């Protein structure tokens, strides 16, 4: 676990939401996963995200999640932070996963708005506070209404942000205006991260701190260059570079983890197979993925 003296200073840039590789028998491929982690370290990422949306966390057992986190921590060796997803719609299970992540050496956890149960705002707030009471780890909140079918109200977020335990938000709403709306009411140390690759550039242009991204798995160097252009307010260059990723971003947004795995398979980094209920892409979509990856130059893809 790395130092948490300034717990939110590293929560910036394009952070890859890493997939979970499986071998031919459907078991964890920890060797391939370790290579994906090392690739992000080599690209200069300040942190990596594991066992979350792209990692198919809902299909992993508690033991598998622990193995994934421990592998990431072993590869990181303090060079980057490890953010562990603690996804559950049952507060008690989320708490158990948070404690497990802490024991495995994670630096922070990423916790989503409870899905399926459709809690009211008071329930959402109580859920996150209960998790905060269970662990010493910093917490990044995750708002993805397309998956949770529940809004995370600005007022609820602002109340939670008063606690230093909550260091940021992964915002997958696609609402780039939310950054300007929230910023005046949040602590300066609370970081706003896009969770939607398609609108991430607009999110950062509106004052966001970065993104938690699927596309950063494929082209980490290019994603960091785009962010550097944004930091210099060189929006013309940022938009021009971002266009190179547009076709693949659209496919990742539409097809999710199977598309990400197919793209990384094209690069020889892992097998393309997801775990049920997700299935491998058909030949037509797989061909689209292959062409989109090929359209990104070798230099852009290299870490």
C-alpha cells in the first residue's frame, strides 16, 4: 500500500479500468493480468483500476477478486496506486469486499451506487457511509445510472464529499455540464473523473481531473498525450488526437468488456473470452474491432 499523505493528488489522468483475463478453461490468467498491470506502469499511469466494470467483477468470486487485487499490488510495488472495485448491491457484501481489498493491499476502493434495489437517496448515502465506516481506505464513488437505474443526486454527492474519506467520483453519466455544476460545492481535494470515454474530452475541458477508462487499456500513451494537451489548453491538438480513438471508443461503449478483450487480443495481450453471461463477439463485430485497432498507429498503441 502506498502513502496516503495526500490521498487525492494522484487521482488524475487516464486510469485504465483493467479487464480480467481468463485462460482457455475459464480460470483467471494471472500472468496475462500481471502483464496488463505492468504495461500501465510503464506508460506512466499514476493508478490502475481492477475488479470493476471492465474486469467483469460481478462474475468473479471473492477469492478471485482477492487474487486479482494481490497480483496488481505485487506488480505495482508502490510505483502506482491500486484501486479495487467493491461492487455489490448488498451493503454487507460491499463491506466484506472493502475489507478484503484492504487486506490485499489496495490503496483505494471504487464503490458503485447500489443497482437493482433502486434505493432512495437516503439509502444510497447510508450505503456509502457504512462502507466508509468499515475500512480505512479512501473511497471513490461511482455513478453509472445506465447500469444502476438510479440517479445519484448532486445533493447526496455533496454531502458525502464533506468527509475526507471520499476522494473522488467516477462519473459515467455522460453529462459534461455536471463538472461545472458541482465544482463550486466540492472540496478542492475531491477529484472528478469521467467514466465515459465518449464524453471524457468534454468532461476534462469542463474542468474534470481525468478519466477512468477502457480505451486507456489499448492506447495508454496516446491517452496520456491527449490529457497533456488538455492541461495546456491545446484543445485543437487534443481533439485531433482524440479522433484517432473515436471508432474504437464507439465499439467499446456499445459492446463493453468483450470488445475490450477483443481489442487487447488483437495486440496479443490476452485471450478474448469473457465469462457468462457475456459472450465473445461475433465475427462481424470482431472484424470491426480489428479494423479499429489497426487504425490506431503502432506508436499510439505502444506504452
